[in-house]
């Protein structure tokens, strides 16, 4: 039987240090033999969720994509709803609401409504597993709005199949 390595071995700490060191040296963040402090490293790289300052200064575009419909909403930095458009509001009914081919019409109408508002940056929040997720991202990447987008966040909840159900009664 194969023996496992102990937790205190050098194997568990070496890869993390090596990757960090390699990445920082590759991008000329290291100054000679002296490494930067944590605070100085954080100035170079911005990983994770956006800071509160960037959220309060930017607007939010919220895309909710389901199997049957797609909703695109525009919100203020405080979360105040300004306007929203759905596939059904454009005149697409029943099965056409879930169709990917009408996403371009939805996005074009959304851009026309968006021209009324002046803003410097926005955060794009995507929710749901619908078919229209990728076409909407592609559309935003092709327009001039791609320069104003500061973050793209996936806010889809992870399913956990709910609570355990009661045992069924047998008669």
C-alpha cells in the first residue's frame, strides 16, 4: 500500500511559493532578490470581488437568463432599478422568448434606452443558465460598452437539491 505524505512536508508549501514567485518574476514585479510586500503586490494585481469604492461609483447591468425568457436590467449604483427589457416586451411570445436569434434585437433596444443615461463604468452581473448568456456577452464585447465594463460577475446560485424530504407513508 502506498504511504501518503505528511501535512508538514515541504511538498504542500513549495508549489504555492514557486507559482507566486514565478508569476511575479515573469511580470517584473520582483526587484532583484528582494520580494515586494503584500501591500505592494496588491497594487499590481486585483483579484476577486470588486471593492466597495468601485461598486458605488459604477452602474449595474443585470442579465437574468432562463430557459424560457431573458431579462436585461439597468440599475443605479445603490441598486435602484432604472429600466429593464425582456424578450416578451419586444413582442416575442411563447417559444420565441427563449430563442437566441432575437437576442440582437433585445440588445439593440437596450443600447438605445441606455444612451439616455450618462455613466463612466458599469458592472455586468449574469444570472441563470439560459441559452442567451454567451450571445449577450459576445454582443457587449463587440460594442463600445466593453471599454466601460469594469467587472463581469456570475451571480448564479449553486443548487444543492434542497432539504431532505419526509419519508413517504406506506399503507
